[in-house]
C-alpha cells in the first residue's frame, strides 16, 4: 500500500533478504513504514523515515556516499519510495518482500528498548478498517438499502487501489496519531543521516 506516491514505469533495483543480510554492513537502511510499524521490528541499524516524510530527508540522503536500501512491510511502499528518490537523483534499492520476507528467512529484527508503541502494519490496519466499514454498510443496509452504497464504495476503492498501486485509506490512516512520528524522533533520524554523510576524518 502506498499512501502518498504513485509509481512510474521504471522498476527499482532490488535485493533479496539473503543478499541484503550479506551486504548490510555497507548499506544505509531507511525504513519508510510508520513509527508504530517500525517499533514492531526492523532491520538492524535501520533508520525510520515514514513515506510521507521522505521529502524532509532528501538533502541528507543526497550526501550519502554508500548504497541506500529502502524497506517497508512487504516491498510496495519501498518500491515507490525508490522511484521518488530516483526522480531526485538519489539511487536506492528496495528489499524484496520487505521486513516480512526478511523475518521469513530467519534474519534478526531489532525493536526499540522503549518509547514508541508497536502497532499493526499498515496493510493490516487497512484490511481491518475496510472490513469494518463493509460490515457496517451491510448491517445498516438492513435498515435502509442506501447504506449498502458504503460497502460498494469500499469495494470500488479496493479495486482502484489494486489497479493503481495506491491506497487512499492508507493515506488517511497514516494521519492518525499512533502512525505519526514524534518531531524529536524524526529530527534524531535526520541528524544520524547527516552524520553518515559527512566525510571521514583521517
């Protein structure tokens, strides 16, 4: 699901989980999921920059000298992020299968010791919300048939989401407080990126 950005016709370079694990020490890893998803488990040393905050990190990302790997839950959001970065002249790779694929291969996920509360993955939040609205529309439809249009609207939205690889519901859900980064967290991430972009002192 991609809440903000539309893909173009170019496919970004990808690494499978095993390749990424081997090359991890030389990569800068950016996790574009929400802070709650990130807290539920992320690649070692991954920095969290939610997809809709990516523009704020462009100056620091341009200054990176090493390779950049972008990850999300399943790979859809990271692919779109890579396309946007490419449009700004920033080469990046995506992790095939995302953190789900990484964990499925038995690779370690890190979790913050404290602070951000883990929440459901965005795809799960969308499925839960869509299902709840459909059931509500069907139930209310017993009182008046017009309510069934609510369920039909969600069904149409899901079809449109699949055809365009975008998701308006995810965009709305990403605005909820539990999906938003705290200003201090984002500032710390940008500072860490800036530090990585500085030339080594010899």
